């Protein structure tokens, strides 16, 4: 195939937005769609190379996989091995354990499956995962494993109808992607090859068309500009909160395909992409993609405050310096068949991957080597535990059972207590149920992950409003429920996670993200939904106990200790954040909750978690949180004990205003 420098320039146009986006720099909300551009380019080039060899009668699977090994393995192994010393020094045991799991999945080209099972690409924690970006390499490698066999079969049995099977498979993959998104499996649609294959196949179709008919001759300039503008529209208009991939993914995919079939040598767009700088960046784009995420992730793990834009800009420059060195010292020499023969390519590649997998298995099987740390620190690490019933009794609203099948804790009796809310109620429910069980009372657990009191508005959390209505109606009509603890992470719904909006509004123009609304409107919308919950419960006759917000930390207590920013006192305490900072952050929230205090009891966690000058991250050698904002079991037990929550009681009967028979079929946990 004739070398087309404009394709290297197009690679630069794909990798730069991805790096910009991951650096957290402003201006390219959809920079992550550069990966979609890469997929199309990859499908195009691989198809052209295979077709050329098939046409000459020289195609060999061994030769094909040798080229892939030379291209992908050396730089990948070097970058991954370079991450390991930093992970050893800077990662907590649980982080190193998961990093070890990532190493195994990278070595086996299954990291897309691994991250699908445990991490959303747009989740805040993803920015601190050094190898999360390897999911796209895994998708491509899985495609390379199967696609040559498909092309060989088509060539042997139906080469004249070459395009139709590819278009048919692409259509099936596209339909599967849409179906998964509609069925609330957006993460599967994002990570897995069957839902992403259509993007690589779009490049394959473009390659077949160019091979058969040549580049577009009818208004090629207009076609190329249209393709370029479609990609730019994807970069500028796509938001993280959008379902991705989805119908909008057609913008970068079709835009890239249009460029590949229309960039004639004399065209303006071709000349732009063929300039020396974009071509040079495109040549090192693979190494730049490999290096950028580890360089960005480790500072996010180690620094107490988010890295500044200036630091991220410096790290971006370092990315390209390391990419150039990797290209010159590793990528280019390895591609020289006179310097490195085929047997050594396969042998050294296999040994390198085996080394990565072995190191990963070691870290994973040894629980992240906790003995790296001194005993007081280990004690805090081991007690940063979430509820043992978290997986069984809590989850996204779209996957939770009906309330009459919800978990009932510890006592085989109709529940008198309930905890209703989001993930900030999970550990409280467990700790409170432990106390209640001692006097023979049970508690029903009704919490949905990331789901606010969604009444009067919709949220990106699928079926949140539907689940909230079902749970609230069940609580209103259950005859034995006397007390309901309402627990929400109010701050994230009012102010967003890392400054990003969470809620959307259901108005006359339909559901839309609240980006254009004022803070006053957004907060009023949230509070109206929350007060609606409290009002309905009170009207039904139950005793409503509202959990005030917990003090949220800027970093986990483990990270504070590792960075040296905080110390463990002789009493085993860790002062995590000043009381002034917490009160400043929660002032508006507390003033709002105070308005409810004349009709609902407010349970204030600050009394148990804070001292006169600071709120604690650990007390008496035990962690009070398992992350930055969720209480550990220890922290929840402390709040329950010191707030007097479990000591509340009401008459056994006669106070319910609404009473309907209800047979709870939930899990009786003893």
C-alpha cells in the first residue's frame, strides 16, 4: 500500500484530543472520541494490508501476527513495566491489588473486559487508574485475532460481494450497541468488541471501497471537509454525561471514513494533515497514547489536591518527549527485520507478556503486599471496610428488585425500621440493624446508587425516579414500618462531582441536562424533591429521621497518610479536615435541613466524627471512611452509637395514618 502521510496526520488529530481530555484541560469536552477515530483508521489500514496480500497471494497469518507483535508489544511492555515501581511506592494495598489485576488483563489483551467488570470510563476514580486506557488496545487486538480469518473466508467464497458481509456485520454491531445502551448496559456497549466492532468495520468498508473504486472523485474536497467538520463537532459537542457510544458516535466514525475515502493528494485537507508537525505527532501517536495515562494517573493518586492545569500541561509535554524516545529507541528498531528476526519477536514478546502477567498475579494474589507499610497504617487500611451486604442489598436503581424483595436485616420479623436513600445510607443501614437486632427488631434496606430523591425531575441514573416512587409508595403503605432514616449525599446532587452537573430537568422541552440553569434553580429543584419525600413519609405517619451530610474528605485517609500530609496521633486518630472547612462547605445544606427540624429529627454525624477543631479520618486506629465520602462500617457504627439513633422508639401500634396489608418477601438476613 502506498504510504499516505495524511493518515499519520489524522492519527495526530485523533491522539491530541484524547490526551487533552484525559489531562482535564478545558475546551474539548468530547476529546475522548478521538479513540473512535483511531478505531476507524485501524480498521482501514488493516483491511488494506490484508487485501493487498490476498490479491498477491502472499497473505500469511503468521506474517500478519508478526507485524502486529512488532507494532504493539515492545512499547506496551516497556510502558507497563515502567509503571510498576511507581505503583509499588505510591499505591495502597487495595490499589496495588487492582493494578496487579490490570497487569494480567493487559498481558492477555482482556483489559476491556476487566474494566467493564469493575470501572466506568467516566467515573471519577478512572482518572487514577494508570492502565485504563489499554481497553482500546484490547478491543483492537481481539479484532485482529478474528478479522483476518473473516477476510480470508470472504475472499475464498465471495470476493465479488466483499462489501455486503462487512456492512451486515457492522449493522449488527451497531444495533447491539444501541440495544445495550437502551437496556442500561452502557458500560458493556463502551468496552466490549461486539458493540465496538462496527467502528473498525466502518474503516474496513472504507478500505474496500478505496481498493475497488479508488478515492472519491465527485467533489472530494467537499466530502473531506464534511468529514473533518463531523469529527470536530464530536470533539466540541459531546459531553461525558452523554451515552457513549450511541447514535452521536456516527459523527467521528462516519467523519473519519469520509476523510479516508476522499483525501486526494491535491486536496486542502490532505495538505493540512500532511504537514511535518502533524505527521511527526502521528508517527509517535501510539507511544504517546501509551504514556499519557500513567503520567496523568499517578499524580492524581498521590497529590492531595487535584493536579493544576500547569502541571498537567507539563506532563503532556513529557508524554510527547517519552513517546519520541520510545519511537526512536524501541518502535523503529524492532520493526527492522534485519535487526530482529521473527523467532525473536515472538519469543521476546511472549516472555515480556509472561513477565507482566506474573508480576500482576503476584500483586493480586498477595492482596497488594500490605506489609510494605507500618503496623499503625495497616490497621487503618484493614478497617476501611464497606458493608458486607453492599453487593447483595445495594446497587443501581435499574437493577434493584421491587421493595417487597429488599433485604431485611438480621431478625426474622416484619420490619419496623427502614433506611431509604442513596449509597450514603448503606453502611448506616447495616450498623443500625446490628443494634436493632439486639432488641429483636428488623430493618429493611432501600438504597439505590447515585439516585437522589428524583421527584419532579429526571436524572442520568437510569430508572432512578421510577425506583424512588416504588420504594416510597411501599414505605407509605407497609403497616409495620415505624421509623424511616432518610440518607442522601446532598452535596453531589447540588454541586456535582468535581464540579460536573448531575441532575437533569424534565420540563416542557423534555429532559435536558441542567447545564444552562442557574444554581438557584438547580438547588430549588433538588430540594423540592427531597422535601417531597419527607412530606409524604410524615403524612403516612412514620417517624422520619433525616441524616445530615457526613464530612467529606478531599482524599482518602490512606492517601493523606501516604503523602505525609497527615499523621497518626498516639491515640490512633487522624485529623483529616478542619471543622471550619466542613462547615463552610455544608453551611447552605445545614440551613436547609434546619428548616425541617420542627417536624423531622435531624441526625448529625458531625457529633461522632469531629472534634473541636477537626473532623477525623480515623479514630483509635480504625478508619472512619472507606473512600473520600462514604463511611466505613466503623464510622457508621460510631454515628449510630453516638447519635442515639438506635435508642429511638415509638408505640407499637395505633399511630399509622395509612395501613394496607403487605407481605414482605425480602431476604431475611440472620
